[in-house]
C-alpha cells in the first residue's frame, strides 16, 4: 500500500512540474473574450501623441470578441511602422487583417506589415478583373474568333479555363470578399459598392462586430455611404452601439452632413460615434453637436474602449484643437483622395 501511495505521489509531483512547461510550449493566444474591447487609431491626420506622425490615411487595431484585427495600414510604410512601434503594437500577433479598399491611403503601409508578418490572413474586396488584390475569371468571358491565326489569338487560342491575374502584394495570404460574409463568430465583413461620382463601382469592406451591447462598426472611408453601411449592419443587429472610422463627408455640403448626422442619431439610434480620417471638419462639428457626450475624439494614438460604456483610454480631449485642424487641413490638401473630386479653389478653401 505504501509503495502504491508513493508511486501516485511521485506521478502527481512530476505531472505538476511538467504541465506548466507543456502549457508554455503551446500556442500563445492573441486575445481572449474576457479582454477589454478597444480600438486604437494607428494612422490619421490629426492627433496629440507627439511620438506618432500624422499623415492622411487610416489604420486601426481592433481588439474585440477575443480577436486582434488590423483594419487598414495607412498610406506610408515608414510612418505606419513608426506609429505602430510608438503604441507598442505587436503585428506578429494578429488574427487577421482587413484592407477596406484599394486607395493608397488605406493600403500603402502594407509592405511594413508584410515584412513583420508575411503569413497573416488578409481579407480584401474582390475588386474586379485586374484588381490590385488579385483576381480570376473564367476565360469564357471574352469573345473568340477562330478564323484568326494562332499567333493573333490569346494564349494561341487555348486559354486556361480560369485566367488568374496577380496582386500587387505577391506572396500575401489574401482572401477576396465579394459579398457580406461572417469571417469569425460574430464578426462580419460588410461588402458594398460605391455609387458616388469619382468612386463609382469602388468596392469597400467595413467591419461589423456583434457584441452583447450591439454592433461595433469600423469603417475605412465609407465610399458607399455611411448611412448605407449602417443600414447593412443593422440587418445583423438593429442595435448599433459604436461607429469608428472615416465617414467620407470631407467635402460634403451642410445639408448632406446634417442629413447623415440626423440619420445616424434619429433613424438608426447609434449609441456612440468616434469619427476620423475623411469625415471632415464640418462633420466633426455637426456630429459632436448631435451626439453630445456620446461623441468621442478619435485622433491618432487614441485608444477607445468600446464596451457597454465606451470611454477614451488615452488622448482624452473631446474635440479637435487648432493644431489638429491645421495639420488635418494641410494633409488633406496634399491627399490624392479628393483631387479631381473638387475644384482647386474649393480644395484650397478647405485649407484656409
């Protein structure tokens, strides 16, 4: 009996010694469902963190529902790298990345991301044949003329069944999204197409997370229209809890701005908003008037807790100051996003 007891005790002792080391060699979780839900702005044209560089573009780290998601990569890889390091964000520990659309101020920093995490899963919109994220199409799409000699025919008259066109991000693990898709439990990519002049047919993804408090929605540029995106998110859950990102009203007239603000507040009854990037200064002001203390400043470097009662975890000012406005106007004036969408006189007026 003593021998048996001794064997059991030794076994228990050895197991207790081994279990921690076994656990240490297992996969390191990136986040758990119990972790705080938060959004950290890594790229934008306004903000107060002196360790970060302001530039026109958008990127945010979204930590929610047990996932760590990078949403867009900003415009310049060197600036993106600096800002990521300033916030001590480990890009090797991401569950996936969302590239909202093809504009350079949202994907330009990709090369830095790829240099530190080349295997990360990336979701991007299926943007037509020849899109920058890659594409494929059955070769039956084009008309053929068998009377031509082989040297005048595509692929000598024997094309592959599927014609595959490469990406400007060779080697990247990109999955193309062409319709609204749930990519993880409670996490949906809303796929819509812009119908606005200048960006007609532009495909864009928005990130909708269904939480116990309602939908947390992260938008890149809202080219399809912020109201249209919110309407789509409301199909998942009519309770829209929090919206962050660019509303693409930077050159909109007051009537359009007021319509959007009223719609978000009165029609969709959004709980909280934290607009940034291409939302526009007059829209910042209008949304702040409409939402009051449910409007959150979301400048570069800001971390926003998006739980049941959202809060600003860093960068606590509730409005843009003069330095913010000055940098925002300068960077907007140098951006390619809206050149051609407005006249030179109107563009310069935005800076003054």
